[in-house]
């Protein structure tokens, strides 16, 4: 995979490493095996917590076992037995050996670590606007609302009465603060062209929007999902820049990605 080579080169430059023990721990997590489980208590053992798939694995095409809750912690012997059987199934289905699968897990860990390092460098402030809207089905309705607003009617009251966007109509159509790129393109372009207090009508695939911008901040801190999106975009932009600098057209050779792998159930 071309991305893998680029990621390993940058990881080496930054001093990022992945150890064999980290690969082993990731593999164990996929099977729901805990090397150091909580000590048993006199009370009956409850089902183990559900094990969520690792970001490192779901970000790649690595074959992934599907753990299920068990009535007692998995022993090392059980883990070895189940993982060995699973590796055999993978080899029979795809020709991939245990070493191949471990190499895939290693690559996914490198990707996760480098992504975290690069995302930490992403800007944490951005130009943002605080806007609200009223969504209707036709342009005529939007124009009528615009006339009523120009005549002095309250935006929040009209949103509560007429907007088809049920997610915010009861909040006066308030969309909160958001940076560029968060809304659909047409809405985004129209909203960021407005100054505080200005309104506009714009059509999107959802219908016609009467938009009003209430506030604007050229360097407002990003928070929550907006920050997460900005960090992910920063990472994806970095990857794309590296691919372009290498003259890369395709991200990976799809013929190397295993398909239709067996999905063992290592837990009971």
C-alpha cells in the first residue's frame, strides 16, 4: 500500500515506533482477551463489557474477529487456541499468513499514531458564523417569509411556526456557531457571504432556506465535533499532499486487500 509507505517514512522521521508487544495487545483486544483481568469475586460472574472495535483496525482492511460476551474472562490457553484457529481460517480463505496479518495490524497502529500526531498540529481556531434559518419547500414561501421579516416579524417565532427543519425550529432556527465546510456547499457559500444582521434566500437539496447571520468571529476556538472534523480534514489533507508529491494516483492496490474473510467468533 502506498499510504503505508508514506506513513512509515513520516513515522520514522518523527520517531514514531510500533512494537511487537503493541501489535500483540491489539490482536488480543480483537479477541476480547485481557492479560490482566479483574480478580474474581464471590458473586456470580457477569457478562464481560462489550468490546468495541479498535479505530486502528477499522481504519484498514485488516481482517477482524468479532468478540462476543463470555461468562468468564478468556484464559491465555483459550486465546491461543482461538487465535490459532482463526489464523488458519484466514490463510485458507486468502493465503494471508499470521505474519501477514500482524504486519497489517502493525501498519494500522502506525497509521493511528501518525494521525494522532498530525491531528494535534491542526489549527484549533477558525472563521465561524452564528446563524439561523427557516427551511420551506418553495421559493414563494421563502420570499413571503423574507417580506414578513422585513416588516418586523420575529425570526424565531416564524421559524417555530413555519420551518420544516424539526431539529432546530423550536430553537428559533438557531444553527449555533459553525466553520466553513460544515454545511452543504450552497448553504455554506451563501451564509459566509453575509454580514451580521443580513439575510438571504438560498436553495439546496433540502428546499429553500431563509438564512440570517447573527454573529461572526474570524478566529473562534473550535469545539466538539467541529474540532474533530477539522482535525480529520487536516490529516486527510496531509495524506493527499504526500500522495501528490509522490505522483500517487491510487491510494492502494485493491488486489492486495483481502475480501470475504471468515468471521470467527472467538468469544462464547
